[in-house]
C-alpha cells in the first residue's frame, strides 16, 4: 500500500485529511498561475468544474514531472455562482462583497483531484455540492466577518 505522497499544494486542510488517513505527506506547491489559467479558460467559456479539473491536473502533473517516482496529488476547488467563478477573498472587505452576493442564494462548490505518477494522470475524481446560503442580515454578516482571523482569508 502506498503511504508516502506529495501534495501539490500548500493546503493545510488537504494535508491534514491525508495524514488523518494514514499517509505521510510532503507538500510541494506547484506555483502555477491559477488566475491566468482561470481567465484563459473563462474566455473559452469553460465551466467552473472544467477549470477545477484542469487546475488539479496541471498542479499534479507539474510536480509529478519533477518527481517521477512519487505519487502526486493535485486538487482544486471553485465556488460557482450562476456559472461564474467566485475567487477567494484577500481582505475582509472582499469577503463581505462575496458573502453579500451569495446571501440567500444557491451556489455550487466544485472540487477536483488528480493523481499522477511519472508525469501522467493515473486517476482523477471530482464532486460538486449544492450549497444554499440562508438569508443573513447585514448585522449577521458583519458579526461573522469580525470573528474571522484575516490569516484564514489569505490561505
């Protein structure tokens, strides 16, 4: 059974999930320009799920090419509101704008994972979940944002 893997990401959550399931995880962020890829794919009318799948594969294959003997996992998640990607906020102000957009609306979280070895994909997975945000008042949103640690937003 495979125990050692490389995670092509800085994600602490993904690392913890893998470690909690008995894997020894080494993290090597792929450092691909995700924003450039998203813009390019959106210009070609790619769906949020297609973008998530492409990013996961690109991350995994880039690191796998440099570490051909290792199993590498790349993953990505995109938030989809009415077919448009909602990027992670960098500030509390951006977070509030996003929460206002999502308020009382249905949206989707698309997650994709790709496993590579020797620079080639050996397996992939994706899942989409429907999310419905309840209707929150401006006061509710502000209270929530005030509880957030700004470092959480940056990750």
